[in-house]
């Protein structure tokens, strides 16, 4: 499955933050402008759900929130993202009907992106992302200096990428052209072709198509890394012929 990512990030006091989104309905418009002027559309029903959810969650501990604990249980690979297909299979395996998956998508994926992310759940449930991440357990040592901006990648692959980055920094120091070339070449060799590696300092805007399960944008020390894999178009085309 392929998907798109639309991310706008600025630095505020040296730290990146992902811009907020929000709200419109068929009958009225309640527009919230963020620093990067990012807008997301929700139905009136979903806006009301969000409002009631936020009021209830102001004082609740993340570990006692049933939506969040259910998401953590689904996300066995610690991707911080669950596809709608995975969501449907999860509830089917538990003997629930399809209305459960539909309710999750209506609440947490109103734009029909095909996935439910940890960031989106935390935003709607009014929970700090870092507090919810702690429910996964301790960070692996290789990811201790990593601040995730966006990812739907299994944790083991993120660890592998950070190992490559550390190796690349030892070899190439701050020569970014050589560093990104080393990381891209290594990823292509180990995990298949069509990887893209970008280093960023400061503000950036992005909109790109990637293969679901293969995007990882994060801050590590003074750099932001955007690493993702694009679909194998030739293989996809051959399947259609």
C-alpha cells in the first residue's frame, strides 16, 4: 500500500514541532490557524466527538485511556501507526464486527489516509505524545537520542537506520553529501531499492509519496533526518499487465 505524507515542521527554541491541524463541517467552519497555517477537515460529528473527548481527557492518565491502551496493544511492532487493514484484522480476530474498525477510522482518520497514527490519537485524546510513548516501555539504547517527528516504520528497522547513521557519522563527520549517500546506498543494499535520505537544518515543508511502513522523520542531535522508501513502480506495473 502506498500513502502520502504532508509534514510542516519549524524549530521553536531549537526544537522541531509538527504543526497542528483542524476543523470544518458541512454547515459551519471553525478554522484554527497554526504557525504553519496547516488545516485539516473534519465532519461536524467528528468535531463534536473531539470536543467531548478533550474535555474528558484533561486529567486522565494515558495508561487508563481505553483508546490509547487498545492502540498500544495493536501496535506490536511499535510503528506508532496502524493501517486500517491491520485495525480491521485486529478487531476481527477478537470477534468484533466491522463497526469497531469503522468507529476508529471515523474518529482518528477522518481524512481517510488509510492509517491511524499515535500522533493523531494523542492530539484527539489530548494526551502528551511523550507520555503515551512511555507506555511502550523503555526506549532501545540506539533510539535514546532520537526525537520522532513522523514514522510508521517498525522499531527494529528504525534501530537499523540509526545504526547506519552512527556508522556514517563516524566515517563522514559533518560532510552531509557523503553521509546521505552512504546511508542511502546501505539501505538500498540491505532493505531493497528506492530509499531516499534527506538531512535538514531548521524549517522545512514536505509532501511525498512513500510505501506504507517505510517512512521515518526524526531529529538526532543537530540534524533532522527524513528517510523513506518509494514504491517499486516497475514491480507494480508488471503486476497490472
